[in-house]
C-alpha cells in the first residue's frame, strides 16, 4: 500500500482529525432526562414507517417506539464499534498496514470516544444497552488478503449505514438539541472515516484481484457482502425495542416488517451509497 494518492489522502485526513479534535467528555450537554412526549428518532426512520403497523400505533406509542429505536440505534453503534476496533487494533503497525497506521490512531481514538457517547446516551436515557445479536454471516476461513478486504469492507458499509441515519437525525428540528448534536458530531468524524475506508477498500480489492480471483471467488465475496448488508438492516428490527414499547409479539412483527415491500424499498434507499460504491469498484450485489 504505497500508493501516492492514498498517502496524500491519509495526510490530509490526519491533519483534519488533529485540527477538528474536540474533547468528547466536555463537548455534550447531557440534560438529566429527555422529554418523554417528543420524538427521539425521526418517524420516517422508524422500522414501521410506511406500513400499516405505523398507522395502527397510537401517537404516544409511536413516540415511545422512537425512544426505544433510538436506544437500539446507539446500541448497534456500541457493538459495531467494538467489533471494528478489535479488527483495526489487530492490524495497526503490522506488515502491510505501515501506510495507514498513523491514521489508524486517529480512527481508534475517535471510535473509542464514539462508543463512549453512544453508550452514555443508552444508559442515561434508556437505562440499558440492548445486547448484541451476532451481525452477519461468519466469514469462511480464507487467506489474509481476502480477510483484510472483507474486514474493511464491513467497516465501511457499517459506517455508511450509520451515516445515513446520522445525517437525517442531525437535520431533524423536531428532535432535542442533544440528539441532533450527537448525530452531527458523529457525522463530522465519520466523513473522514468513510473517505478513508472507501479508498482503502478499493485498494484492498485491487490487490485481491491482482492476486488472482476467479469468478466463483468473486461471487462468494458479493454474496457475503449482500448478506452482511441484509443482516445489518435486520438489526434495526429489535423485538426487545418492540417489547419495551409495549407491542406484543415483537418477533412476529419483526418478521412481517422484514418482508414488507415498503421496508425493502426503505432499505434500498439506506443502502444506496454502499451499493453504488461496490458497483463502482466492480462488485455488483444481488440484494
Ligand atoms: Fe464512529
Ligand atoms: Fe467511524
């Protein structure tokens, strides 16, 4: 990974990470509680949006769902960040990762802080972090080049999905300022991570291709990433959040929603940046 353009991008992103650096422990106002009669999550981002199940909920129940789905969203972030930190830490300053290691320090530092503010939100306002369901299919045993590519592809796709929600939540003036601030600040840091990840994933993919990848291997990669995206979207449908909202039989609701055409169309919109990116680098997905 000695690409000159990649090095320039890393230098620029590291410089920006330094100049934009903020103390997360003093940046946020954490009011003792958030208004229970307001939306905490934009209604159009809720897992029931666009379906008859949203219409069947009383207004107060829809707002309750928005509270628990916001706790679910930040819980997903906590678990996703832990997984990506483990993978990046395993690679920093190891052979093959000399070039991005300097930026990895910014990345790991920032993600540690993101995990802290997302966990703080969950515990302070929800009294819980929803436990992690194993995200996505287990990657088959494979050579390190392929594993490196899949690890950073997963990280990028996760960050792109989260960013879709962050951008929407930060701009939604129905939401409490603390909620908007959390999402705005996370989006600012993530714009660097996503610019970095897109370049790194493309380079790792080119390396993998150069090493020789047959049609069957390419199809396996494409299937794996498609499964990862589906599993990521499915994690927004949490039976525990339905239960906390007071909806009975959340498991059945989850199943019905996951097959609902309006929800499948919503997933396509959330995933568009990711699927466009993968298509651009030569990995079309069949979702
Ligand atoms: Fe983050
Ligand atoms: Fe990130």
